């Protein structure tokens, strides 16, 4: 939250974990003035395979100060969840950060499917 919560532009960070829940890598990208998470999954998939990750958490900020995910955020998260299931990677959560507030899309019931393992 302290790193991206107060930014004035949207940033997306993917945290990649091994099967024991140990952080292997993080991949970040700036989305500029866009209002939602983009659907560019290729760089993320490449990094997942490069480090042999078995799980991921996606984090992005909302410069507006409202952590409520947009319809586009929810749709992109569900697309990524479907891709993750196909490549056998646990998609643990997608967190939306706004200032000092955070929303877990998993806890809010906005992610479909279950993870196969416990959270990191």
C-alpha cells in the first residue's frame, strides 16, 4: 500500500510464488491514465514460466482513492483466472489499493473458481 497507494497513475504488480508460498518474483507495469487493469497477459505468463511459479497475487492501485473494482477490472481478473487455471497456476487474489485502503477481490466474491492450495 505504501508503494503504490498514493500514486497518481495506475500501476499493476504481479507477485509470483512457489508451491510453498515463497515470493519468487514481482513484475510491475504502469498503465498510465487507464482506468482498469489491461488484458496484456503475455509478459506475465512468460515470467510465470521463467521462474516456474505456481501461484500469483495481482495488485493494482486506483488513483481516484476508491478501491472499488471497475467492471473492466472484474472482467480482466476473471479472464486471468481462466488462463491461470489452464496453465495450472493458483490465482490467489487480486488486491485493489486506493490510498490507505485495500479491497480483496477474492474476499468480495468477485473472483470465480477456487485456488488449489492455501494462500501464501
